[in-house]
């Protein structure tokens, strides 16, 4: 597939406020992924993560699917590739990305599409969206984290049933199990994703990046080591703060307080 064709299948837009939108645009094939599409997605996430004008990334699909997984008609090209090549590994690049990634799940998120959703930091799903793991159905070994991440989010028994039976998880069930943050009406997914992105952008950008990092890095550890990690990074952060930094913080707090109506107890 030529470069122009791949660009049309993976669309990237940026707005002036700092939101980047990445759209998997192959609706006639339910946004199934070819190897060139996966590589372009990985490279684009990498580039957006380094772009200082971008503060939040929204990842979505066009049509009635978010992503239906790997295009099985081109499966050999995908699976015979180097799954340890971090530079062209989409999920690895999403996990390395410092910016918050919001998944706008507008429809089916199947197998590789499910794994891409799990690599997002926040998930917004349409009422008709479904999450499905078909690795066991088609004899494909997971390599983007589904066998490990899903059980940590929804519990081992639920994850085993979902994966071993290849039974879809509805958006509403996913929300009840803590997999999805918000379920909205059809057609409202991008609006809600942008609303969440705008809420993130109102906050201190440096702390947003640090907070995402400490949460995600801590999830890889047991609780004791994760708490120690938080202490270490807090110490490093406060040790690097100058008096000017503290003064700016006080001015910011005073400014916020002056805009709120007074309340009496």
C-alpha cells in the first residue's frame, strides 16, 4: 500500500486548543488494520506525544466500528512481523506516550481493537459499542496485552470468561465493571471525549503529564512499591520547586478563589 493510501486510512487533525484527533478510517472493513496502518498509527502517536502544541489525544474510528482488529486477509504480514519492534508497535507507543489518550469507542472494538482501547487512559463508549476478544476463536496469541490487562481491570474470572468464550462485553456492562468511564448516546461520543479533553486542558499541563506517568507506572508494581514510587517522585518534584514556583501557585489559588461566590457555613 502506498503512503498516500495509508494516510487516507489513518487521519490526524489538530485543533488550535491542543486536541489531536486520530481516526482509523477504513469503515467498509470495520476499520480492520493492515500492517502499514499499524505502523502509521504507531508513528503518529509517537509524533503527537513529542508535539508540544498537543495536550490531549483522542483516538476513534469512522463508521460503525472503532476497530475490528487485524485484517485477517493480510494476517501473515502482521503476525510474522517483529512484535518486539517498539518503534512500530502501536500499543507500545501508546503506553510510552506522555500525553493523555482518550479512546472514543463508537462501535465494535474487537481483539486488536480491544487491545488498542485498553491502551487508552480514558474510555468513552457509545451505547451500541461492544468489546470482544476473539483470540481463542481464531487461534491467535495475544501480544498487545489483552491477556494481562483485562483481568486487572474487570477481575480474573470475568476476563477469563470473556476471552475463553469470545463473548462480547456491552458498553453498559463495561461501564459497570470499570472498563469504560462514560457511556453516551450514539453520535455523542466525540462530543463527550472533547468535553473530557477540555477539562484536562484546564489544569496544570506539567502536573497532568506527571500524574498520568505515576499512575500508569505504579500500575506495573505492587501497592507497596507503587506508594514508594509516588513518594520518590513527590520528593523529586518538591525539591526542584523554587520560591517563585510557590508564589505562582499561591497567586493561582487566590485567583481561582476570587472567582467563586462566597459561601457561609
